[in-house]
């Protein structure tokens, strides 16, 4: 049993908890020169890591199946918004 972190309801025995992402933050990773090493010995080569951008998880919550569904729907709606559908 657990307490849902979104609606604060105590779960029924045997009810599954779901971990959902409630907050994301944009993240950028700078490129790093010679970070990727391939092989070993004298002829080993080091390649640059190009870096990039993406999202990091800022907050997670253990929630009940009902809230998980809602969160999933909200996520999908937000994604559609950001793409412009
Ligand atoms: Zn809940």
C-alpha cells in the first residue's frame, strides 16, 4: 500500500503504483573533445562527443493508476501542443 503523491489517496491493497514524470527541464550538453575512446593501445583513437540538447527529468511521483492515466493524457496533450497539432 502507498499514498498517491498527486491525489494523496491511500491505495487499496494490491493496487499498483506507477512512477510518472511530473516535471521536465530542458538540458543542453556541450560538446566534449576526444571523449569517446575506441580500442586500446598505441593505435587507439579518441573521437569527439558532439553533445546535444534534450530534456531531463526534474520531478517524479509515485501515483495511483487513475492519476497515472490523467498524467499520461496531460503529457500527450502537452506534446501535441509543442509540436503544433
Ligand atoms: Zn492518485
